C-alpha cells in the first residue's frame, strides 16, 4: 500500500484492510447484529454474495460471513423491509440472466440472515434504495436499471415480499439513485445519477406509486453515484454527484422547490462514489470521494479518497487525499470505533477487501478536535 506522507493533512492514518470477498464493490454501515456495534455489509460480485463483517466496537472486524445472492451483486443495503424491527439486506444483481433481479435476505435478529429470495427487476440492476412511494404500509424498492435507461419500482406487499416491477424513464443510463422528499410536498421522490447522459434525473412522486415525467439537470461528465443532504443547514435538501469522467463532484443546491443551482468542485482521479459527513468537526458537512485511477508524483498508482472540507454555504475547499489500496469503488463514513469522530471505509475492487481510515483526532490543518461522548 502506498501511504501519503503525514503532512498537516494527517486527519486520517494509514488504512487498515479487512478481507471481504472477491471484487468488493459496495460497502454499507449498519448495526445488523443488534449489539450496538457497527458492522459492514459488502457486495462481493465475484462470489455472487454479500459479506457481513461484524464490528468489535473498536478498531477491528470479524472475518466475513458470506450469503449467496443473485449473480454479480453490485450494491447492497441494510434496511428493515418486513417491519419486524430487524435489519434485512437488499442487493442489486447485475448479471442474473433474463430479467435480472434483486435479492432480499431477511434478518434473523442475531446478525445472521435467511437464504435470499429473488424478485425480478430489469436490465442490469446496479443500485437499490427503498421508500414508501404509494402511501401503503410497506416499504417499496427502487432500482437503477443501468442497461435500459429506466428505474424499476417494486411495490412492497408485506413479509419482505415484493410485487411485479414497473418501469419509469430515468432520462439516461442510471447508475445510482437516492430516495428523499426533494420538493417538500410530503411525497418521496427519486433522483438518479445518469452515467450515460451526464445528468441527474429527478422523478417527483405523487404519493400514490406514480411519478411525474423525469426532470433532467446537467452535471459533470459520467456521474457514477449520487447522495443527498442539507449541505447549508437551510432545511432544504441538496444533491451531490461523483463524476468519474471529469474528476470532480457536482453540487446541486436546492431551492426548496424544484429548481437547482449547480456548481462543480475538483475531487480525485476518476471518482466512483461520494459520501457526506462532518469529518473535521466544525459543524459543516464535508464530502469524501473514492477515486480509482491516477498517479502520485513518483509514478506509483494512486487509488485514494479525497476529502473536500465544507464551508457551510454549499461550497467546498480543494481536496486533500488519503491513500487506500485496491481500487475503491464505494465509500461510507461512520464512527466505527466509538470515539466520537467519523471514520472512512471503502470497498476495494482489486484487493477484495474493505479499507478503514480511522480518524486521528485532528482536522485538516492538524489541529486537535474536541468531541463529545466516548473516547
């Protein structure tokens, strides 16, 4: 592993690697075992499985436990889809054959999961999210269908089961999606990052399971992922995309209605994913991207994460880079060791593992952070 020199930017130390499985592609942080310790849920398409790494509450994780899914899962999330108070796992399986599918693995309450049940979706499902789109008692699933420029909607019918899918145009080749009430009307909407078309497509929900025609907003080249947060503390949701074709993030500042102002900020080289959190403890949300290509000045391959410090007004400082190995395709932030500071975790395609960068207790200027809670 190539480690960047610990100049004043040593907010994070060298990455700690934990085996996950073949071609680790996405990582999701949640307490799936119910022991108040954060665990990692990792999509491992090389083994057509999802891996669960149990957290210790400190700075270690257990060996991965693999659960079979559909073929080549690219994304996995942990969410309670059957309403029993226990987290379940949902995966988007890109290569399950005719009528590619999503898999649902119901949690058993002890950190283990029942065998996967598969529900037909669309061509090349690449990303999943859940929401209540029809006002019913059950969660529904939204799927980014990379292979057919559409979103698939699977209505929840109870017990962790889902009905036949319906398709909605996305305005491009959707690679990632989020679910949120973007216009404040009380109904959940869907925003996708259209890798083909270099746009964000927003489908505004009507609250009855239907959606208005997609509205497109141009962003940087080839957006690979999308996230949502209130970046300014204004009570209005904003959107962020990681644009692998232009080495930047696009920030779409919301108006409280359906208009957005777009700005672009340099990230790392070929950013695949973006996560949002207050990494430096100043009260402003920051961005972190997972970057997959490039070279350091000495010619060695640079696969790293970039931290863009937020200024609280929707703008961001130039990126500071921290090395990880193995081509990170996914990034998440969470306080994994319980010290009150946000750590960074990546899923690494070529090294078949996850890498955790634990917070060192300083900000990007090298100043010590004050935190509340356990240390």
